[in-house]
C-alpha cells in the first residue's frame, strides 16, 4: 500500500469532511489501494449498508450498498427486522469480511451475520458479496445482545469478534480464521466492559497499539437526533480478552472508562465508532448529529498517541 500524506498536525484533529456525509450511522472504515471505504447503517433504509468512498479521507461520495433487502435467513430469525445494522469491515485470510447485525430496537433477540467479497472495487469482475449466514445469535433468555460486531486480530494472529449493546455489556468470542465463524476450539464468552444504571454501553471497537489493546465504546444514548447523548470512552488491556482499565486504573467491567470524545454545541452524541490502523496513521470514524438538522453525519478523526493513550481532538 502507498501511504497518504496527512497535513502536518501537532495536535489531534477531527478532519473537515465534504461530500456525501449524511445520513450515516455506525461507520466502519478500511482502505484498499488508494481508496478509503466507509460502510454504514442507514436508518432511513433506502439502501442497506450503504458504502462511501474517498481518495483522501476528506471528500466522500456514495458508491453503492451491500444489500437490497434483509438476507432471507435473517428475516426468518428476526421476522420484524426491516434493516441491517452496524457493519464491520476487515481484510482477513485473503478476503474482505463484513460482519453485520439484524435486530429490532430495545430487543436482544438479535443475530450477527457475515458476508464476504474478494475486492471492494466495484469495477473489478471479482466484486461480489457472498453472504455466509449466521455467526452468532442472542435470544431473550440471554444476558447479552448480539449486535455491533467488530472483528480484531491479536498479536498472535488469532481472530476475535467483540460485540454487545446494553444488557450485561460488551462481550467477545474467538473466531475461526479460515471461516470467519465462531471457533470450535474456544467457546468461552468473554466479558470486556459493562455498565449498570444506566446499562447504556455499546459499539465496541478494538485496536492494538504497541503492546496494549485499546477498547473504544459508546456510552449513553444514540439515535435521538440533536437530543442524542452518546460519548466515546476508552480503556486498555494487556490481553485482548481483558481486563480493560481506564487511565485511573478503574475497571471497565465496573462501568468506568476514560472520556475520549463528547458532543459540542454544534455536534451532538458522537459514537458508533470504528478504528483503523493505517500505515499513514491511525484513524477513528464515528457519527455525530447536527444540532441544526438532527441528522447523523460521518466524522473522521486522526488518532494521536500521547503517553500511551489516544487523543482525537474536539468537535467544533
């Protein structure tokens, strides 16, 4: 991969974006060749998992969508579902793997699915999304919620799926590297972070920096337009499965975390984040709501590391 040139920045900064930026929720970012891709939830549901493209991280355009309808298997599992949520894109074992969630608001009767592609370039003859079906499900009898998936690889090359929203918090399962489905060798359900009263925690994203793993989560409430109270918190761990602690040494399993980003007068409820380790520099994509229109917009921040912790600047 060739490296992109960022402007000289002495401090963390949220980038000035132009183009097709709304409505975008839960953006997941990756780069293939000279093009960055963002996959997102579109809660207006004209397109399921819309895709946005950029050559420079700043100018974005709509460039397609993954699904035209909820996959048939998922409709049978969750008959009342009308959308596809919270995509997570990664490149593993020679293919692009897109994890996604199917659910309904306020329910933990949810499923996480997987679809794969050899390329993200729509002009390529190899471009074709092939749905691999169910990865993980939760039912009303479970104490977790199988949404907001994120795939991460540890220092030893093992694949993991973090997920979770409300209920007992953020969970993790080991994946089979060959298939992208759950590992048969490790069926442990790991707990990474939790909150009580309120139980509002979701949207895990994990990145490895140095010899530590960093868990980014969204606290509080999404999807209320200008009244959204989302904010992004972070903790770190020695092992990918935790335990994760904030800067003060407090446990994320006890509801703690270090504040990374909160709303401003102009932009409310930042969250639904993903993180991407790029040779040109680590970045975080997230959504935030315009205080004027209430619509969810794509936001991207360059991550700067100071004293072993991430910084991303402040919303204007």
